[in-house]
């Protein structure tokens, strides 16, 4: 390879990287607008401080805050407590996954929690040149936001200074957030009598998110996300579906299994979204929040993707979806005016506010004695979602609409996707099988195949 060829290849690579960056920023723009002023509660265990991931996470926290997102960080220190107890020669005692905190253990807890908090504050206070935090300054605050109570004696076991959340002072947290502070919460609580209790960060995160009615609760765990019974990663799950997984004992990663019950409760108590992300995956939060596909698992109260009928306000989104398919000849061109007139024919797949698929049904009146027929038209799904079964969902929805209208035949005209429809029980017929009104409009230059199915 000559020097000129090498230079040209490098320029091509740079141009490709630049175009990808521009595309990503444009895709992220709607989410940036939507998240400004929203409250995110991000929870993570002390394992974050033990690896190389802490630096990258601190930079991502800084970026989220700079975009106007109100951040509440809830940290744990379980491995640091264990290390401190080992250093002092004290045995770690647990019962049903919950630490038994006696007086000596409480001293270890306070020491480890204090060190962990200071380390996190130091990470968030960086501003080195040539880093994502250059020129930034995050004001980190905390306080006695948690009133605690003792767990007490359960099943004959006295948990001593292990506590549970009694109350979250949400108003004080909101006051700090209103001052554009990042609130860092350490899982220690005090009782009205002045006693200090060791709390689990998982419970604190749930309680804080519910008290604030947070828009998002994010768990940074040691797993990519929630899995189904076969071990496959779920991109999205409802609270009801997650509860069924728990009831069926679907095997989850240990840390995720601890947070999942609380996540279900939080989702049902008004938290907008709950996300489960792999803390070791670099940039996982950015990919989850600012791309359509995401990278972890999101839990919602209702399904994230829903079918609905289109309105005039959806015309722009439909045009953006079908224009590339019109350009390559897959679909017949439709103008904005025609779409506005025919919008009641369209059904949409709405993915968290983004239109990712559409399809239309056009019923045809026929002479008395002939079967009523309907045309399935303009079936389209965003390229990145085409392997997720959304085309089948749209087809089934259109078939249901056809049955409701008592249509006996459903037909489609296609030039490039005949095999997809044949695989779904459509049969190739001919132009002569079309309703008269449709046959008169048939474009013989386009030579679309006619496929028919009983809905």
C-alpha cells in the first residue's frame, strides 16, 4: 500500500466515524430534550470502587448531570465492609442474605461507608484537562435524609443494628436537586432516638426512587440484565412479567436477584422506568438512555411497545418511516396530503414514544353476493427492529381489524416482499382476483404480485 492509499483510507475511516457520530447525536437529541429536568436515581454496590470501571462511571455521571438530569446516587459498600471486618478479625454474619450487624460490625460499617463515600466524592470532583470532566464541577451533597428502624428479631434471629427504611425526607432531597446539586446517599439511617442502622443499598434505592417519584431507577449490577427461563436476555419486561419470572424461579445473577423484587415494587409504586445495566460495560448508561435499542433491560408498568391507531399528529413520523422504502421501490409513494386524508386507516407500533412500525387496512365495497375484501398496505418496520417480530404483530393486528369489519379476504400487493407474506399463509393469486375498484387502479408497469389470505 502506497502512502497516498494509506492517507486516503485513513480519510475514509475518519469520514465514516464522523458520519456515525453525527447520526448518533441526531438520534440522541429527542432523548436529551426529554430527560432535561428529569430525576434519575442510580444505585450501585461497592464493587464499582474495586475495579477500573469507577473512572468511566464518574465521567458518565458528569455527562448526565451536564445535560440537565437531576441525579441521585445511592451507593453500597458490602465488599469494603467485609474487608474491614476481615482486617479486624471479625466474622461476617448473614441470615437469609441480610447482614447481622452487632456493635463491632457497626463500627466496621461506619468506617467502610465513610471511606467509600469519600472515594466517590473524589471521583466526581475531577476536572483534569483532556478528559470528559474537563472544566466541569459537580457539587455533591448529602444529609440525614433517611429515618431508619431496626429490622428486629426475625425467625429467632436478632439483626441488632441492621435496619430498614422508615421514611425518606424527599422534600430535602428535592431542595438539593433544585440547586443543581448531585445528591449522594450513603445507606446509613438514624432513628428518632439517635441510633445508627446499617441499611441495604438496594432497599434505600427503592425507597428513595418511590419517595421522589423518580422518572428512572437504574441498578448497576454484575449482569447484563434480566434473563428469561432459558437464560436469554430480555430487552424489556413489565412488572407483572418480572413477578412471574420470580415466581417461576428463573435463575438470575445473584445481585440482580436481590434488586428485582424491589424493582417490581418501585415500578408499581409510580417510578417511571427501572433499568438493569451491567456496571462493567463501558458507556452502558449512555447506550441505554440515548439509543433506541438500549443495552440492558428496562422494566415498565405497561408494555414498552404498544399498538395504537394513528392520528394526524403521527403523519410526520409515518413519512419518516416509509420514505426510505418508497425510495427503493418497496412501497408506493404517498404524499403528506394523502396520508392526512387516510390516517384513520393506519395502525402504529409505538416504542416509548417513537414510531417504529406502521400498517394500513383499506376495506373495499363489493357488489352484492361477492366476498368483502380488504387491502393490507404500507407495512413497514424500522430496520433495527425487523428481527424482533414486530412485523408479525402488525400483521396480526390488521387481521384482527379485518375480522372485526367482517372482511372475508385480505390481499396485499408487493414487488419485493412476497416470500415474507407467503411464509405467513398468503397465497399468490392474480390481478383478476382484486376488487373491481382496486383492479382499475392496478399499475401494470410496477407489476406487483397479488397475494391473498383469509384473515
